[in-house]
C-alpha cells in the first residue's frame, strides 16, 4: 500500500483566508448588483414620472392680438339712379298730333316734346270766350242801369226797393263776369297742356307714344308719354349692414367701380343717410353722389361701392377659434410670462366671419390660445408651441 505525503495533502487544501476573501468578493458583487438594480429602477421611475408630468402639461398654439386697422374698406353693392328722373304724362285728353324728341335726345327745361290735338277742349275754350263776352255785356248793362236808378232814387223818382234790386243785379252780373274769366283761364291752361314740355334739363330716356295715340289725362291713368332724366349727376343708393352703420357719416368718401370700366374708379361722396334702419333687412340706406358731366356712367345700373370707414383704435381682432363659450360668458385664454393660462371675459363687436372684433378684455400684443380645449382651467400651466409668424392678426 502506497503511503501519501502529508505535506502534499496539506498544500492542496484551500486556506481559510482565501475562502474568506472569496466570500467577501462574492457578497460585494451581489451588493453592487443589488445597488445598481435599485438605482436603475429609481432612475427609470424618475424618468417615467418626469415624462408623465411633461405629458400632462398641454401644448398650445397662440396668436398675438393686434389693433384693428385705422381705416377699413367696406365693399357693398350699389344701385345707380339719375339725379332727377320723371315720367311725363298728359294733362289733357286727346290724340298725339306730333312728337319732336326721341330716346337719347338732350332737352332743355321748357323744350317742346310733343303736341296733343284736343278738339273738345278747343270747343270748350271758344264757348268760354263767348260766355265771357255775354257776361261782360250783361254786366255793362246792369252797371249802367244801377247808375241811372241811383240817380232817380236821389230825386225820389223810384223806390228804395227798386234801387236795391238794380244795384244787386249789377253786383251779380259782375260776379258772373269773374266766373266766366276764371273758367276761360282754366281752359286756357288746358290749352297750354296740349304742348308737352320738358320739366328740367336732361335727356329723354323713353318714348312710349306715337302719332294718333289716344291720350288719357292724369298721372298713372294712361301710359307715360316720355321719361326724362338728369344724368349730369348720379345718385347711388347703398344698404349698409347694421354693424357698420355707426361708422357711416355724411361727408365720407367712396370709390365706385363698374364692370364696364375695368381698372377705373369714380370718386363719390356720401351726402345723406336715412338715419333709421330698415326693420326688415336691418340695414341703413345711404345716398352717395357722383359727378357725371362727361356722361361716362349710365343710370339704372349696378356698381361696387368701396367705402372707407374710420375704425376705433381701442379694438383688437382675433380669430373665431380663440373663443371659449362658457356658461358664465364668452371668454378667451391668455398666456402670461410664466406660461399659465388665464381665462378672461371679452366683449365682442362686429363679426367678420373668420375673425371677430374684441372691444374689451384683450389688449394689443397679448398672446391668446388658439383652439383652447373645453377642459382648460384658469391658472393651468401650459406649454407654448413654436409660434407661426403668419398667425398674428394684422400682419
């Protein structure tokens, strides 16, 4: 049997110090791994918490409020009318004997337009002349008789009753002369109505009669004979919406544009307003006038009226998607320097469709949130997205 060397056996056994060192290293490694794991979990939790908090803050877009323009151009449709326009009717019954002017003829006040043949009026006029002659003869006889009877009464040759009868008869005959003269004057005026004349300087825009037409006297009974218009000046009537009515003042200037005159504007002036709104259309009727001495413009047409209206400086304009409709009123969300939203009550002026006029609650230069969420609360922290330079009102 082979005997082992005890010295060799003792050298192969691990020493206690080495075992202790190995154990300490193992425990240290486990501790390091545990600490690293805990630290990693803490960092992950912190990052998650930070990310959650960041995601909880709303990201909003803003727009900068700016003052409205000092002057605003309002474009409205207008109706062009002659300064004076009148239909010409006959004042006497008869037939058209002849006419002297046609459409487009330039006429002067009192110029003869047509003549009417009125034989019945002519006969009445001649009869009135005869009646006046008879009345004057009877009056002359009555006056001379009364004169003689007054002389006889002075000598007590006739009674007072007979004298009074002759004097009264002379007065009655004098009244008959006055009545005959008045009737003759009436018929003479009717005779003058056989001549149809222009009431003012202008141009004949319509002729609705011809030779031999039967004419009925009076306005509106028969068809009008002519239509005369003064086109040296034109009236333009415009209906201004109620929201713009306070800014419309007499003396304001405007520019008229016509499709038949492309690229050319005609200056006009506002001369009067109705000073009352149409209760049906809620509009204010205004009248402008334009000089038409060269005859470039025609009445009866359509024009595009460009009105320059002054605007109040205390107003700003905002997009309609900045408004919040709350139970306690209309609001907008403004952003302060610390990035907090503040819900502010506003008062609106006019509505321009995509924009609204704010008369109170927002000052020029303040940042307002676009498309604010309904759940936004006052004082809430928000994150402002990169601003769009095109979003500012007035730029």
